[in-house]
């Protein structure tokens, strides 16, 4: 066995690293796990308690009446929500008892993980306590963009853990380790293949593949994870040999029904299908002059008898835009396609909306669709994998960024609410909601390529569990659970993570304008890389100024998609948040920011500061040498060196580009090329 893929290896065990506590008043000798709760909770508790407390409790059918112990049982009144639990730790007849009561079997598992997390986080065991918690969103999903050949679209942590050389061929123990890792943060659904479903993956719905998928689903089931698959809208043709995939054609409907029956005969707890249709050249209902309601319905109706769901992506736009045509605005597309369809989808369809209107940029406004689908089950999609945020070479902690999105105010049923609240909504007519994260996981020994990128996976799960958790709370938890207790490590890492996003933002595309990356792979600077392309992602820089005018009065009108007060706030450069200034407005380089600086001077300053701050990150990391595992230290150190080169490149390219374009000198006389 590869020693790096062992739970004894610090970054492999990730936040489930259970270090022995120095002394403990609680020394559980027995463990009672009620019937029906499942073996997983018992296994996790026995292993975890041994590692944390040195006690290996004996599994017994009932409380023997003496000695410390843990009792796990199910009781629907323990929490109002499925997956919820109560942990009661108390002194009873001179002994300590921990009772973990789940609303259901899943609640028992989550409660067990939470209890271990309490012990890991130095919960005082000499006093009684009660903890109650439950998942706030119904679907908490990871989407892997993995292909059957083992590659991962936008993957930065090695190859797929599910597929190898054209086979569904996961290492069974790694699969279980993955399942426990993500279940421990409350994930309950995993889509294992790329939203871009190519010919080989289209065949997953056929028996030889379903046989293999069944074994994946079985391993997932032990940890409460439902398997989902991305499917090709044209499957009835490619796989079924039909002449059409028209959703209103009865033979197509029949094909989806038969297919759903087949899938469920192999995998009874199958979650459902994820569909990218009419998006970036994927097939969809538009080919037949049908709507997305028609397209989603034919698949949803086939899944409904089995309680399966369709996750239908709203990332639909014209990917063949003429850059000369300034009236088209890609940012408007998703809203224009989907807002009119609100309330028209079957109840087992979720609409999956990206957090911003464009595409996972470092800075984007919140998608106006978040507040415009009150009658539809809604999922917010974020990218944990760092396509545009440093590709797991540059450090970028995404939790602060997601918190901003979740805390953004929208109108829900006429009242002000937040995106987070909207996603917590379990409404009438079986409306549900949740979050989807494009996974940052591969087969690297540390799962995420950059050891500190694990914090993003952790933070995603925690926010999907409860979007009201604060950033410092999540950061503190992750650092302590992963690295243990060393005040220097804890404080330094918390500071580095919190600052990392702003540092990256400072040396890349300025003031919300986006892109400026190398086409294709999207790493490193290329200011005009997409400026004259078909993708609709422009900055419009000329000798006078830059930015995209999306106002109602003179621009593309995109701001009109927002509810008040945002519509007015974004409309004027005077009130528009400066971090988004160039997303909404085309301004002269001499436009003054609140700091008193001009836009051009801000570009110069922020880029030099951003690059210098990478040196600061390195100096912080240097402090930790000797305080954390040397292999982990070296790995991060090496990544930070790459980040330094990348930041320097960004700084020099962007500052030189705008100096040449504008002819305006730097007030501080720094070197341009
Ligand atoms: C981005 C990404 C693609 C991906 C697409 C999507 O554009 O670069 O790789 O397929 O998003 O979300 O569908």
C-alpha cells in the first residue's frame, strides 16, 4: 500500500485526523448502536474514539449500567429535519454518558461525526453539554467533472478517483475514504462524471457500466451519499438508436422511462441525472424547437416513480458571439432563458444556477436569478476547483467569497432575505434547495493538489450544511481539525487563508472585469486572450478607459435584471461597489475611486501590492517550518514559490499593458516594460 494513501498520513486523513488528547475524564468502555442505525456510525465512533481518547469501546446491545459509554439511537423527535441530531453528554450515576440521537439513520451518522469533531476540537469533557444541529439545505452535492479516460476537466489534483483508462475502476479503499471524508461535512449527493458528457460516458446508462456503478453506489450508501450521473440529452439517439431526442416524441419519453427503470433496478437509491443542455455545444431541446421545461420534464417524469431528481443547469448562453456586436451580453443570458420558466418545472427538477452571471470569476455580482425563481427548486453552483482562482497552485480560500454571495440580499416572496436563506428554503409543493460544488478532488495523496485547498472542500460542505456559519468559525475549525493545536500554526494559517483571496484578486483582473487569462487552460495572464473571441468575455480597454457598460441608460441593460435596491445601486458608478466597477461600467482611466486614486493608479498599485503580498504569504509560511509535518510544509512551500512567479508575471503583464494603452505614468515611477 502507498504510505501516502494511509489514514496515518496527515494530508490524506485531512480534517479527520484524530490526534490523541493528553488526558480525558471520559473513557468510554462501551458503545450501544441501536438497530437500524447502520454499521457506519459504529465503525467511525470506535476508530475515532480510540484515536482521540485511547479507548476502544466494546459494542454491546444495551447499556451495561456501569462505566463511561456512548449510546447512538434514532428518534424522529430529536430534530425537525432529516439528517438532524442531538448530542447529550452528561454525568449519570457517577459515569459519563454520551447519547447521540439522530432524527434518522443519517442523523445518527452525522451526529457521530459531530461528536468526534467536538472531541477533536477540545470540547471540555468535564462538564455536561448538549448540541443540536441539522442540515439546512436538502441537497448538498459535489459535482466531479471526471471523464472515463481518467482525466478531469478543470482538475488540478491528479487524475480521477473513479475512472481509469476507460473503465469505472475506483480503488475501493480510496472510495470509502472519500465517502467518509465528504459525508463527515454533510455532503449527501455526488455526481461522478463531467457535465460535458462525451460519447464514452453516454454509455454509463447501459448494463456493463451500471454493474460497476452499482458497486460505487453501494460504498456511497454506507455514508448516506446518493450517486448522480451527468447524462447526454441526445442519449436516446446515441444509446437508444432513435432518430430523434425530441422531448415531446413518445418514443423518446418511453426510452427515458425504460432507462430509468433499468438504472433503478441496479441502484435503488440512485439520486438522479444532471443535465447540461443547449450549453457550450451540448445537445438540448432547442434543436427541436422545444423549451427547457419540455426538456427537463421528459427526464423528470421518467425518474419520478423512483423519487429520482433532475438537476438542470442554467448555464445557457450564446457561445458563438460576435465580439463586434456590443449589444449581446452573456451576463444576461441565464436570466432571460430561465426567469420566464419559473414555476413550470415538475417538482422533481432542481434548477442549478452558477453563483454569478458569467463563469466563476474571481469577482462577479450575484446572479440575479437567485431572486427570480421563487416557485422553483433552486441549487446554487459554485466552483471549489480553482479554475479561475489559481488552479490549486496559487492560494485562494473561497469561503469568504462564498459568504459574500450567501449574505447578499434578495427579495423572496416580497420580503428581503438573503441568498443563503433562499437556499435553506423547504417550501410548499415539495420545493427544495441546496448547493452544488464542482469538486477540487483528484487522486493526489492530499486529495486537492495544494494541501491548503482542502479548506475549500471543507468550507463548501460546512456552508451547504449551514450557510449562516461564519467564515472565522469555519476557518478555525478546519485549521484545528487538520493541523491540531499550536497557537502559531492556528493563528498564522487563519490569517493567511483569510487574506489569500484578496491577494489573488489584487494581482489578476482588476475591479470585477474578469478573465484576462490564457485561453484554454485559464492559468496566468493574457489581457487580450479572450478580447476578440466568441465567448462574450470582454474588457473593452482602449486608450481612454475600460470596462463593460451594463447599465439601463447607456449599456446592455443587464442591471435591469436586479431587484431594487440593487438595480439603482449598480446603475451608477457613484454607488456601484468598487470591486465590481468595471463589471458594470466603462470608465476613463482617470475616474477617481473613493480612495482618491484614479482607476489606472489603482491598477498599478493593486498589482504591485498583490505580488508583494505573495512574498508576505511566503514569510508567514516560513514561520511554520518545524511546526507542521515537513512533507506538507515542503509541498505548500513549493506551491507558494510557483505562486510568486505567477503573481510577478500577472503584475508585469497587466501594469505594462495598461501603461502602454493609456500612456499614463505611474505616480510612483515603478518599472514597466
Ligand atoms: C466553464 C468551464 C468549462 C465547463 C463550463 C460549465 O466554462 O471552463 O470547462 O464545462 O464552465 O460549467 O459547464
